[in-house]
């Protein structure tokens, strides 16, 4: 299966359980791998035959900045559903990270995979 990779997308949103995390937006790092059949787009050189990754990236940022989720797991699930709304995306891998969330680490997060029809 072909893959479209959106790497290190940065959003600023409310995410976390602690009261101080609910007060102001923090950085959220998003990585998406969209699995789709890209053969037709490769042959036609037409964006309409592919997944418009610019549109998905903008929607992902908007969702992350408005969702106000408690956990990165819930935000990752929301993002997976969003990606699977595109009928060309058959499977998605979503990684959501909170940079600096744990002392002495660069970031902490989750990675999930979801498929159409699950």
C-alpha cells in the first residue's frame, strides 16, 4: 500500500488532565501516515486522483486546536477518524506527542493505527 506522510505538524491546543494544562494551549506534535492506492494519481498527475494532504493537514491542525481533549489517546482517535473521512484513505497511522510533557524527555505520546471499516 502506498503512503502519504505528514511529519511534525505542529498545533497549539488544550490537552491534558492537570488543571494547569487546561488553562492555556500547549504544543501538540502530530505525525500522520495515510495509506492509499496512489497509482492513478501517479499516472494522471492530477491531484483529484490522490489524497489532498494539504487539506488533511489543515483539518488536523484545526481539530487539535479545538478538541480540548484530556488524553493524547482520544485526540489520536479523533485524528484517525478525520483522516478516514477521505474515501481514498484505507488505513491511517497517527502519532500525537506532547513535547516536554515529562521531565528529561523530548516528548511523550501515542501512536495508533486504524483502518476503514473498524
